[in-house]
C-alpha cells in the first residue's frame, strides 16, 4: 500500500477565509479522512500563499510589513480551518526556506535546459510612485469582456488571462494615476516547449475529469504562450538567482509551496522524505491536488510543465471543483451572502455546513449552490430528525428502560444486516470516487432502515411483555448506528467521536463496519445537535447585508464611561503574560464557565473563564491568550481559578478573547 499526498489550493494571506473557500477544504478533508479511516498512509498539506503585490499593497495601507500581514492571516486562516475541522498534517507558508530552495532548483534546471528565455517588454511604470507596477498594482477594463476595475493579470469577472498592457483605461492601483510604458528585461518560461508532453499527460486516464480535459486541450490547441515568471523590484517574494532586482512572480513559487510543506512535514521523521513524494520516480506515491476551476490553467499547464522541466514527480490527479453560489447567485457583500468562515461559525455550528456541503459535493466542476431555505430544512430533516433522532431514541430508551445493556442480534435479521452492509460497500465506492453526495444518500438509507425497524417493532410496547425482545431490537438499531457513525466520520468527525464515546467502543476504523455489538453495556446518551431555527441562516445574511450598507462596518457596543485615572505605577502592578491553552473543557453545573489549563512557560495554571456562550472548548485549545498572571487566586465551587483571561465584548454581544496577532512564546510579558 503506497503513500498518498493530498493538497488543497493555498489560501492567499491577504484576507479572511469565506464559506466559498470552505467548499474546497471541506471536500478535500472529507476525502482525506476517508483515506485515513480505511488505513491508507495519507498526508494532507497546505500553506499560506504568502507573496505578491496584493499583500504588499494591503500591508502598505495598514502600516505593517508584508511579513506581519502574512503572519496575521496565516494564524486567522488556521484558526478558521480548525473550527471547521479541516485536518491538515502540515499548514505551512510559501515564504519559507524550503520554498526558496525548491523555487531556485526548478528555475535553474529549467534555465539549464533552455526552457527560460529573456526579452525586453513594455511595462507600466508609475512616475508618481517611482516604480514599475506588478500586475496587481494596475487596474483597468478587461480586454475580453469589458468588465471594469480588473487587475492586470486576470479578470475576476470572465476568468481571462492577459498582460497588463492589454487593459483599457489602466490606472495605478496605489495612487490612481495613469501609468507610462517603459521597457524592462523579463524572464519567460517557454510553455510551448511542453505542448506535446502536456497533451499526453492530461489525457492519461484518471488524471483530470473529462470536462476539464476538454478545455485544457482547447488551450493547448490554441497555442501556449510563454509565461512571464519575473517581476521588477521592489516586490514581496524571492529574488531570482543571478539577476539584479528581479523576483519570481508569485505564481511560480506558490504551487512549489506544496513541495515545501511536504518537506517541512517530513523533516525529522524516519519513515518518509520529501524525495519519495516529489523526486524519486520509482516511488509509488500518489499526489492528488484539489483546486477550484478558476486556477485550473495554472495547475494543469504551468505546474506540470515546471515539474517536468526540473525532473520532479508529477501529480497523479488534479480534482477540479466549481464555485459556491448562494440561492443560485454569486456571493455578494451587498446582499449579505459574502460570509466569512468566522462569521458563520460564530452564528451557526460548523457541523451543519460540513454536512450540507457533503450532500452537494461530487467529482464535477459544476457550481455548488447553497440554498438558504434548503440549508435549514435539509440539515434539520436529515442530520437532526433522521440520524440524530435514531441515536437519541434507540440509546436513550436502552438507557432508561433496559439498564444500557445490549442484547443479541435478532435471529431473523440476516437479510436486514446484509442489506445494510451492501449499502456500506456502496458508500465506500462513492467516497473512493469522490461522489460524496451519493455517499450521504446511502448513509441516510441505513438510518431510514433502522428508524423503520424501530418504528415497526415498537420496543416501547414490547418492553412491557418481552423486555429481551425489545433489547434485541434496539441492539440491531444500535449496530446500525455504529455503521452510520463509521460512514459519517469523514463528514462529521467530532460528532461521530461523541457517538463513539456514548457507545464506549473506542475510535472506529472502516474495517469495523460489521454487526458485532452484543451483550455490552454502553454509555448514556448526551445531546449531539439540535434543530436549526428556520430563520437562522437568513438572519445572518440580513445582518451582513445591513453591515455592508453602513459606512462603518463595526457596530459599536454601548460605551461604558471611562474609569478614574491611574498612574503608570498602578498599571505596572498588573502582570500581563501570554499563555498557551493546553486544554479546555466545560464546567459541569455552569452555563457560563469553561475550565482552561494555561501554560505560562514557567508553570501551568487553572483558570475558569466566563466565555462558554462564546466558545466551544476545542476552539480555544492551542490558542495563545493574554492572562492576568498575578491576580489573587479565587476559590470557586468548581475549584480554584489562578488568573484571568482578557476578553472584550464583540459586536454580537459575546466575549472575544484577546491574544497576540503574531507568534510569541509562552509567558511573554505584555506591556
């Protein structure tokens, strides 16, 4: 059994993750979790795309360095992915020594093999800013579709790729002045050299979806243009070796981030190396990329050509998916449907979105539509009323009336068991073929079977006259719950982990998909997930729409008058330190408190924080907070709290914990 490397496209470190991005990461994560569940040796790597002009522009506007901006969004992205249970083995950065090394290797090998050419090009120069303008420093009218306010490399409206000089009414995006044309030497990757290789590579069975192969071949037939891989300084990126004030274009080093992240993951490990994934042509490793259709050109043409030029291993498959639409329309800030991952998770549990996406995902480039009304109705009907209700009614009844002990599987249930196991086989095939929506339908079919069985056999009636029959009937239903839990684990991992805790079986693998739970005592049912309110999603959309209409995006909380002045000596008495949350848990008997174990570097403290309404415990684990370290310990009925975590009241009225915006060590002094 060979190793498998899976990647998602690298999120650009210049803005927050939104629910459209999450289509890809949830899709990839479901596939990766399925592979792990079936015993495959798979690693899932990703990285912040950390270079380029947009980052430089945004950092300049905010008065920070590009690296500071990248660090901020890297942490924000990782936290968002964690809340939605996206399980990277490595989430790295393209601004890394490994990425610099491999970018230079690939460039120099391509140059040595005559796949790099140079020529003078006319390029926009801003006399006001005194600099050549990279693509993203220029805006104008798209030469293909006429859309206004488009960047100098790609139209976000029609997807066309062009040179900045092809824009009409070009303007410097920094100062708004019309730029002038000047000549500058640029370096080009000769993509045409790889036309026949790319035609063969993309035609290989299983490499691309059929519809993707069609338009890739159309691009090849139309003739591949040399690719400008250099940018003039100043530019936030890697300098090109042997050149003066020339930098790699971000799209050259960005996909190389897959290699860099792999190497960083493999470093220090005895059972794997970056070479077997990316350099050893005798390796049986499979490489799978998941990407959106907007970057298919780069991943199906430029990327494999770069790897071929430098004698690196090539991807086994590129899985292309569509965009997210909401109520069949593009996401829109004005309509309130441009929703960040953070805003969604603050209002609706991420489980609902993971489940809904699973019902829509398949190996197709068709767009995924999130219908607001269907989202609420479907998750309530399927996840809550069907699956969760089966778990609640079966285990809950066994808890209450039959001492939580399973009986025997009914003697006449052989055909029923065979039918359920056949469905599990189909679920396995669907996951393997990325037909996630088909897998969810079959999981629901198993739940339907079990619910119907319980309804027909009425254990609540038979328990009065024949309690052992009732026990056996519930035993069959609970074995179905086991199958459902196994099949649902890639989609809802922590939900299923809670079911495993109730069943007291340990963590299931796919090989455990069998009817074999008999005679054991199980735990007590605990609430898993409740119904969504009918207007839950729409309320979030309405609130976001209202925000976009206001000149100020922040809703100010009613202001409390300032307290009396203190001296600097008074403030110096407060010892503020950074602390790493090593564990977080709910406090039984309290609706407000979470118990935090916080590592301050020199010691670990227990702190009870009144933030249960704002955070789930798993959201805080691994997070760095600002702690009042010299607060007198307070004895509470739940234990002693030795410190205080700082928090502010957010615009939604809930507590928002405070922490550093860039990486610091444990126990660092906060001034």
